[in-house]
């Protein structure tokens, strides 16, 4: 499952639980490759697709922690504009889930999150998006 040309984030999402239980190593290889593509930020689509993973995590604490760490420590701090662009591109539900995750961050202090996002709060392009965060 999800091997060769099918070793994609799409396949991982479609087979999330089965792949996690059945081929843990392959699950993480695919996820880390998707993270690398997302963090390069040379394609907003890749970053948005990675963020949409939040829909599939559900009760998996290990993957939730990993996802939160990537968003809060890697995307938010050094790639804030990339994160915001990807959130604009993402569907409404995962966008809301990521923003909610930033409100209750695990790896970043609330002040760090607010400071990073505040820099873009009044930028026309991100104003509506960031209202979701700042109007807790």
C-alpha cells in the first residue's frame, strides 16, 4: 500500500489508519517527504496539501503532535507568509482546524504565535484569514 509511484500524501490520506498500522515506516517516509515539500514553499499547493492533513489525523496523538510541531516551529516562525498563503489555498475546514491549533499551540507560546501573525494582520490579502485567529 502506498509504494512506488503511489507513495504520495494523497495515498497516505486515503489509507491513513491502515498505512499507519500496517506499514509504519512507509507512513512516516511519505509524511516526512510531504513535510519537506511543504517547507520548501516553492509550491503553495504542496504546503496547502500538507496542511489539509489535519482532516485525517483525528485521534492519532503521535501524528497530531508531529503536525503541530511542524506548523508551530517550522512554518509559523520562518515561513509565516508561506503558511498564510497555504491557508488561503486550503479548504475552509482544514484552514479552521489549523487556526484553532495555533490558538491552542503546543510548541509555541501564545505570544510567539500572536507576534508572528500580527506582522500580517493588517495586510489586505490576509486580513479576513487572520480575523479567524484574532477574534478568539
